[in-house]
C-alpha cells in the first residue's frame, strides 16, 4: 500500500534509519530461491554490507569474497561445510562466523530470514599478537545467542550485553546484542570512531542519531557513521533488544 510518499526512514550524512516500509528486495549472485534487502553498503560510506536475506524452502546461499557473519531471525536452515557429511542445523538465535574464503552453503528447510554482514578483513599486524606463534587469522565458529552469558553494561543490571564473537584481537569487528529492561537506556550519549550496523530485534524506544530523535521498533535497521552521536532509551512497558555490529580491535591508521 502506498503511503502518500511518507516513510519513517531517514537518510542523513552520518546515519540511516531503514524501516520496513522502505525495504526493496533484490536478487544477488550466490543466492537462489531468495531475495536480499540490502540495508547498509559501502555506497553509504560504510566499510561493510548488512542485509536481510529472505529464503523460500530449498533456497540457498554460498560464500562471498569477504569474511561473513550471519544470524538467523526466522525459520530453519542447514549449513554445509565442504568435506563434512553432516550439516549443522540453524534456527532463530543461531549464528555463524566465516573467515575470508571459507566455503559454505546455507539451505533453507522452511521459509527463513537471515541477517548477513560481509566485510573485507583488515589483517592484524603480528606486532599485536600476544602469542607470536598464534594464528593471526580469525576462525570459523557457530553459536546460539541465548546461550551466550549476558553481562551488565556499565554496571547497569537493566542493560545486558552479549558478545557473540570471541574476545580476541584477531577479529576486526564485534557483534553484540543489547537487551534493555523497560525504561532502561544507554548511560551516556556515545560518540566514537567505530561505525555501527543495528537491527532492532524486539520492542522499541527512542534512538538519538546525530541531532534527531527517532521512534524505533522491531524490524528497523540503523547505520551509524563513525562519530555519529547516539543514544537509546527503551521507552514504554516492554523490553527492547537489538543486534549491533561495530568495527573493532584495529588502530585508526591501520
Ligand atoms: O558498543 C557500542 O558502542 C554500543 N553501546 N552502542 C550503541 O548501542 N549505540
Ligand atoms: Mn556505540
């Protein structure tokens, strides 16, 4: 249904709010039986791509040219690794990380939705390896968000963070979930050099981005450029939760 040219989405120099009323679906190479909604891409000024893939049963996805993180929102999928006879089964809350060039095939067993983040890897200078014999490369991993132990953010028990990737400098980005009790908020306006890609998973609230305050709810995606002023409050009576990407563990000058 058209909405007389109106949308909740906003595209500004230092942020993008991408709301479902403005989503456009597109085919992509490597994706069969499915369509992609590309939310965030280098064209915006981002150093990564974030998209939602929507699969029909039997739809498939193969690896891209970059490292990849994926998170299942809905449905059920098989993840095939080459040389392994038994696939992994991924369900909502399940996630996977693939280093650059790690071959994989994802096959939907049911209608499914998956968030995918692709990013060219920035190698870690061996100077920074704690153990010089350790590998400078990140490794394939699978996990389940509900099984990751939550930690209070800045000692606030009403705001719990889960780190989905290992605490190791070889990873050049972080993926976390932040779960807010009703009424909880970030303790400060953040301004930092890392950029963010965010998907609101549950509930909603008010997001400050730059000099604007936006009502935000489940299904919305946000890009925050480096140094974009940001703050969130889970306004209302329901908890809120989002999945958030940030570039991490690298010096700004390489
Ligand atoms: O990790 C972060 O920078 C996070 N606290 N930012 C945010 O939620 N906007
Ligand atoms: Mn932040």
